[in-house]
C-alpha cells in the first residue's frame, strides 16, 4: 500500500512505499496530478484509489471567510505574517513566519520553473525565487493557473 503524507493540507502529498519516496500527488478541481517513475499523469479520484490503492483524508470544510485569511500587501500568506516588507527591487511582498525568523517567504501565488518544468507555488521562500525563474506574484490561484497553462 502507498502512504500519502500531506505537504499542504488537501493540496499536495508525498507518496511513500515502505518508507521510500516514490512520487508526488497534487489535487486539482476534478482529479489529481500524479508524478511517479519520472512520468506525470492525470488521474481521476476513483482510478487513484483502485489502481494505486492510495487513500487520502477527506477534505475538511471550513466556514472561515476570506477576511480571516492572513495577507501581506493584499497578497495571501500561508501563515500569520511577521516582519512584512515590500522588496522594491524584486517587486515582491515578503514576510517571516515567526517574529525572530530570518527565512523570508513571498506572499501570494507563483509559478516557478524547476528543472522538470513549471510548477504552481503558494508562498515560496525567497531563496527559491532567487534560484529559479518565476512569474508572479498573483493574488489568487486562478490567475497563477491561467499563466501556468500558457507555460506548459
């Protein structure tokens, strides 16, 4: 059986078999993107369970409104922002996750070009954007995905 360890709640998982990483899984609106054995494929939810025997936790429904979500300069952040700054040179909204942290995160949605292609990212670290080509920030996932479709 394949274990799916969540990286981002109800969005991204690392797939492991016998303690060894064998792939990743990304939730989409109508199924999943599965990356295993160097290949990328789109899988319907039913096929994922039957073919690969992967069981995921049910998505939780919350009643929180958009106003309750943390933001940095009008861009959503993955956690409560501390030390918010606007980087004028890179035109990026930055923040730390803890008051004493030195690791800067970029608020908003981005698409980042890693070695294997373009990937959607939510609040990546600044060091990641300094290392790889990117586009963003975007204020919502829909804007990022629209640009991502054109890059594939």
